[in-house]
């Protein structure tokens, strides 16, 4: 693949991932930057907490879509690729989009933790394994009401599904599946400390009670 085309697709993936959905929609409909309330990040969970489900649901959907679209760009960038080549480039595009979500250029590189965008990425790469991870996430969420714990447990099942259940042989996919829970754990270190100290907040889908109006 031409290196110039490669660069432009990677740049496009970053710009897609960088779209600060919650910040732009929060300011447009409520005049609120969600990063100034709640947990201080621009993820879907904080949007639910600060501005409620009416904005939280579209933010969640769009953030998932960002990861999915970025991965699917690979099918347009490569002409008749080998399977490993396509997977490698799609993973790279998805990771670049995830980086954009966490460090968005549009709003001073202050983004979210990337769970929704990561979900879109894994849905595009391995939809069945993603469904298993999502099922674990929902089970833990309904049981404990902790989004952070649910995210960690859900992503732990992704490499289990990819390696043990589906026995994938593409090296980059195997490595990526192992890195997914590591990334989530690293971005949730503060949450883990709060969980250990029993200080972590349980999920409450409010109607924007945290915002002074």
C-alpha cells in the first residue's frame, strides 16, 4: 500500500476518534462541558451521570460507532489484501481512533477512557467475542452497579474468547486481545483504588442533577 495513502487513512482514523461527542453535544444542548462535572472525563458514563440518558445514549452510540468506522476504513485502504495484512491494518486504525478518543485534538487532548470506542473496535474486529465481553459487562453491571468493575471484567473475557474459545491464529489479533484488558486496567487505576477502598460510585443514570442550572 502506498505510504501516503496509509498516512491519510491513519490521520482520518485519529480525527474520527477525536470527535468529542459528549463535549460538543453537551455544549450544544445544555451549555455544559461534562468534563467540568462528575468524574471529569468526557466518556459516555460521565455523560449519563451528569446530563442523563437523553444525551448519554446518543453519546454512547456515537462513541461506539467511532471505533467501528475507524476499523472498517481498512477495507477501503487495501486492495485484495491477505487476511493477516487486513487485520493488522484494521487494528492499527482502531488503536489510532482509540488514541484520538482519549487525547482528542479538538478539545485540548482531554478525552474519555475509551471504553465505548474500544467496544466499537472489537465489534468490528471480532463481533462474537465482543458480544461475549459485552454480556459479561452487563452481567457484572446489573449485579454490582460498578461501571469500572464491569469494564474490567468484560475486557478480561475478550482474550479468553479470542484465544481459548475461537482459537484465533492471527498473531496481531492474539496480541491485541491480550493488550485490551491491560489498557483498560491502566486507564482505570484510580477506579481500582476506589473499589478497593469502597469509595467507587455506583452507576446512577440521573437527569443531570450534578449540573447547576
